[in-house]
């Protein structure tokens, strides 16, 4: 299985974000009730690998139409702000 790519990330204050692109090797999305980017955090230093485009490693949103066995099956996702949280904007209830 190929991990879905993070197409864009508007969470520009995240340590893994450079030029609205995610550079974490893999992110985790959600918890039992909210489709936030669980990998998001702020730090004084930049993280990730600039040659890597972030991908979705795990998704805990079992009620998403793109989720199969807690793995994202969307071709790619977008991360952006919703109520001051970095959320998966591709999340869609089944």
C-alpha cells in the first residue's frame, strides 16, 4: 500500500511546514472524535526532510469514507485550519 501524500498544508506554524508543504516522513490524523493533524507542533527549529513530501502514515478517523482498517485510502489530503486547529480537510464522514 502506498501512503497518501499531503498535497498541501496551511498550518504554516508547524515545525514540519515549509512553503505550505509538509516535510514529515509520515503524519497521523485524528483521534476518536476529531480529524486533526496529530503530528502538528510548533518548535524553534524546522523538522523533517526538505526532500520528502509528507504522507499519511495512520488515520484514527474510522468513520471517514477514505478510511479502511485505520489506513487512509484517499489519493492525497489537504491540511488546514479549522477553529484554530490543524485539521485534515479531506476528512468526510462515511
